[in-house]
């Protein structure tokens, strides 16, 4: 059986944790930051765990993660 290809755009956006979950960066952080308060900007730095429904799809796109 041939090797499976990893989707490169997905592998750059998501990382797999030691427990097998996927984490991602928060959205809405690219521009218009001057109108957001400091608390929001601080919370944008944190990572978020991907929901279980999407994690199944990600595991197919990143077979060796």
C-alpha cells in the first residue's frame, strides 16, 4: 500500500497534543486589533482544542501526526 500524503496547509495550522487531541490558534487576530480591548487580545494568544467532529477529519488529513 502506498504512503498517505499529509495535507500541508492543515499541518501548518494544527498540532496534535500528547493525548491525541488537536489544538489550533484563535481567529480574529489578524487586523483591526486597535478596536479590541487588552483582555481580548490576551485571550487570542491561547490555543483552543478542536471539537471532536472536526478532529476526525483532521486525523485523515494528517495521517502521521
